[in-house]
C-alpha cells in the first residue's frame, strides 16, 4: 500500500484546513470570557483581574519555557520585539483596555468597535508579512463584518447612542482592537521561529513585569467578599478565566495560526462574537433575535468559504512544483 507522505497535497490540505478551524475554536473560547469577568469586576479592578490571570497561567507556562528553552536561542531582535508587542500589547494592555471599556461604554458599542480588529490585522499582514489575500477575500470580509454588525445592532442604526462613540470608552475599545490585530500578525511572525507552546508561554510570562507595575501604579486596594461562599466563587471564576478563555484558547489559537495566514486567521476570530451571543443567550437568558440568527449564518458562510479557499490554495501550492518538473 502506498503511503501518504507528510509533504503530499492531501496532508497539506488537511493541515491547513485544520489550522483554520483551530483558530475558530480558540477564538470562540474567548466568548465565554463574560461568564467570569463580569462577576470579578464586582470585587477587583480591570488591571488586578488581568494580573492574577497572568500569574496563574505563568505557573504553567514557566515549566513549558524551560522544556522548550532551545527555542529561545533561535530568537533574533525582531522576534523579541514581536514577543514584547504580543505580551505587553495584546496580552496585557489590550485586555485591560477592553475591560475598562466595558465599564465606560454601552457594551454593544464596545463589541462592535472591537470587531475592527480584522482591518488592523489585514493591513499589518500585508505590510509586515507580505501576505497575498485570497480571491474574493474582500467580498467575504464584507459578509463577515455585516454578520458581526447584525449580531450587535440588528437592522437598527446606532445614531441614538452617538455619544457612546466619541468618548473615552470608544477610544479604549479601538485601542484594544488595534493591539489584538497587531498581535495576530506578530504571533504569525513568531510561529515561524518557535513552537506554538513557546509563543503562548512567552505571551503570559513576559507580560508579568508590565502588569505588576500597572497594578502597583494604580494603587487600588485588594478586596475579597466577606462570606466563604462568595470568596470561593471569586477564586473559581479567576481559575476559570485564566484556564479557559486564557490558556486553553491561546494554545488552540497559536496551534492553528502556525498553518494559517494572519489575514485569514483574523476573520476566523469572528467566531468570538458568535460565541459571546450564545453565552448571553444560555447564561444570561438574553433571547437571540432573528437578525442575530441571520448574522450567525452570514459569518459561518464567510468562514466556510474562506476555509475552502485555504484548501484550494494549499492544493495549488503543492501542485505547482510537480507541474514544473514534468
């Protein structure tokens, strides 16, 4: 029986497609974040929540870095710049900005503005990674963003809430979107040089000094509820926040990103708002409207179409050398 080599078109197509859906799954896990973060905001500041999350994950990440320490020897100056951007920008500052935006703004406005992230990522991927966009990418991008808008506002225009678009909360949300979009591109750059486990671990560990400084400079008191049950609830939510939308989601995300273009991966991340709507429906009894259902369908149509583009692109790339040698 003929064996299928690791370099065969079938293997390459499967790997590329699997990577795309791992990014979708990893980003979808971010959608469970409100289950934990909203409760924690009752007793902790935004910076304190992010710091504790990073401390917990770093207890797991530091042994991983030691195991794969050989990866660190291969990093050059540009890779360390990417690490600092990912950890300080994407992991620390962006998360704090987004959490602060939720306390300043209408949540729907914050969510929609944060979905500007693909625009930042696509532009940076074109400039820094010289990525070429798939055919009909612009149309699929528009369909995905239209679906995201329907998830957030339905068929209404947010003109009545125009004040929410022009004050501090909006700027915080846009800042988070820019940093997360840039982190997607920098993560793709790093994955050409190190394992996805190493990149994930560096993201959390390198962010710690900045978060410690930010928390100290903030000067807010550390408080916990007085009751034993309430304290246990806070601890369980911190652990859940750190391990599910924190560690596990990023392991899946960077594993998938290692075989997916940054410009394509950033659209896969639109699974985040879809998961968020589902969480609101299941956990907070927020009914899904038919406009949101239509938004779901549009985003999934775009994701499946992009997935097929990935398959065809991978098959064409493998077929090209064969044609030249015949």
